[in-house]
C-alpha cells in the first residue's frame, strides 16, 4: 500500500528516460510528495493552534505558506504521473512511508510554534536538497522542479526565523534539535 506504484501504472515514459531512471525518480518524487504533504498538515495544525502575541500575523503568514506548498505538492504529484506512475497522496501511505514523528506541539505560543516549525522546515529543505542531488544525474526536469521549490521553502523558513532572531541574528532556539526543546527555549526567551 505504501506507494501504489504497481497499481494502474502507465506504459509510457518521457522520451530519453530509461525505466530504471524513471523508477529512481519516482522514488525520489514520492518521498518528496510525502514530505511536502506532511509539511502542509503541520503548517495548518500550527495555524489552528498558535496563540499569544503576534497571533494574527503568524496565523495569516502560515496560510500563505500553505497555499504555495500545496502548489508544490501538486507539481510533484503531476511529475510522478508524467513519468508514468501513480502518485500516492493518501494518509496511510504517508504514515507507512515516513521516518519522522508527528509534529510535537498542540496549542502553544507563537514563539514555541515558530521554533518547532523552523526545525520542520530544516528537515524538509535538507531532504529536498538530497533529492535534488540524486536527481541531477537522472533528469533535468525533476532537478529543475526541486530547485524551484527550494527557493520558496528557504524564504518561508527565513520568515519563521525572523520572528525568532534577536537583533544580532541569533535564533532564540539555535542550539535545539528537537521540536519540544526548541519550543521551550523560544517560549522561555520571551518570558
């Protein structure tokens, strides 16, 4: 069930791609589809559960992120279909395939959510860069797609980090690698 690649697969590939290269690309793209889908869920969850000073600005900012990332999700799924495979956007496939935990926060302060989201963005961007590196030897179209996504993802992370930085540019949660710890560090820095 995890990727449905064997269900209703097309019998065509774009010209110039071998079946093996197409399959390797499908795996990269499906992984990024799951990563971006999860990011949309995390962003909407934070949007609903963020509270405190700066609430409305962050609430609205996250919706802007969501709109753009949903477009990325669609582009990745359509690339999978173009390669002749069936993209899997189902929750069961995502949960089965992922190697990360659910987002750690529920109702929390602006700073806490943004510190945790910063780490989520770091993970998504790192994984996108790894996929880009692997795609470079296989397909310029997929490489270009990943490259186009990285700019906005980095921009959105900068927006998140701008809320968390002091005037010297140091993040209040800079040394944290776990969402709960980052959230606690950010929340306590404003107390």
